[in-house]
C-alpha cells in the first residue's frame, strides 16, 4: 500500500499559524508546485474526515440505485450544472469517446432573493426514500468546509505572486463553485476500447480540491510526456490549478493535463469528490499586468469568466450553441 505522495505536500496549519517562517515556507512550496507541476496535496486542511467518509457512503447509496431512480434528479435544461448527469454524457475536449462516469453536482445554495440564483439555478436534490434524508445536509456541510479551505489556498497563491492576499479569493466570492460527486462504475464490457474513466483534460476553474478518492487512477502529464500517478491518501486533499488561474497568471501557475485511468480489474468501482472553485461570471480573467511583465509578453487572452466557462462547456458537450 502506497504511503508516500508523489507530489509536494503542504500543511495548512503552517499557513494559518503566527509563525512567519512556516507561513512563508507554505506559500513558496505551494507556489513552486503550481509553477512546476500544477498539483500539490494539503494536510490538516480543516475538512472533517468523518464527514468525507459519510459523504462517500451517501455517494454509494445514490449511485447504486437503478438508473430510472437516479434520473429523477437529472435536469437536462441545466446543462449538467446541477443534479444528476447520466453515464456517458460528458467527454473531454477532442476525446474520441465519452468518459466512463456519471456524476451529481451540488452548487452554491442561494435564497430566492440572491441576484446570482437566476444565473446558477437551484440545486436539485434526491428525495427520501431514494437516498437518506441526510444527503442534502451532509453535502452542503462538505461544500462549506471545502470552500473555507479553498479560500486560504487562493490567498497563498496570491501572496506567491506578490499580489494582494484577497485577490483570487475575492473573485470566487459568490462564484458558481461546484462540488462534483463522481461514480466510475465497473467498466462495461461493450465500452469503446479507447474510452477512459476520465480522458486527458485540464480543469476549467481557478483551483480544484479533490477529497481523497476511494481508489487510485489519477495521473498527471509530466513535461517529458510520461504520466505520474497521484495517490489517494488518508488525510490529504489533492489540489490543482485550473485554466482560469493559468489565464489570470499568464501561465505562471500551470493548469496541468491529467486523467483517471481504467483499473486493471474492470469490475471495480471508484468514487471521487472534486470541488471546482469558480469565480463569478463577471470576473475579468485577463492576465495580471505583473504576470505579463514577469513573462515578458501577454500569452493568454482577455476574457470574462462567464464567457470562458460557456466556451469550455460547449467543448465538453454539455452546452449546445444556438447555431
């Protein structure tokens, strides 16, 4: 059993401490990891381990139901952004086959008067007796704890770039951040030979926090073209930079290609819970002037977060153009 992580590991308590040496070291390790690999892992992250285990139990309770029961929570008009998305609907950009997964999206819970509700849409919740009635409360609690952790990590990213500490965290305030609950079922015998659990892709958002998955399979693409396994270890959350953060930093912080490979035993199943931290749609993702200056020229476009997201959802087959 693997006990050593293959990517840099930081302790969030160091960042939150009054010890400036520990705090500065945390920022540097995090920043260099995102500059070199685009990935790191964080321990002592403040997310309740028992809550994570309970949520994985609820994952299994939901996804092992018959398809007709799960589809009660599917709303095609929401373009996969809330509730259930059935098996084989999503594919990575330029992939020849759909990913071998199904998933459930939990978004920000907003009251009826919130100005962003009309843009994001409401959460879609499965109803008892289909799943335990603690499903909603448990996943909203997990969402809240992951968001608190993400805020600190975004602050550290900003400090690494000598920017105001709250810069990136403020962009994510009231953003359409998504908790994706993924089920990778046993590989169907009739699946397309080239299909993977998650084909090679980059994340769209600012950063992604991945609660320790129930099994391995995650790999990142290294600069030499080889794949590095990333291990699912107790007590660690794996974090990667997304395309939006890469755009903002003019490529200084890397959005790295990664995938989830099929298991040797095709009859095993896997659950994971990535937390995709998004800015508000009106946030300007144009590269920061300081990052342009450091790189020598602007190499990423001027674009809003909303336009960027729509472009990528279209590429993934989750948003159809009007043409």
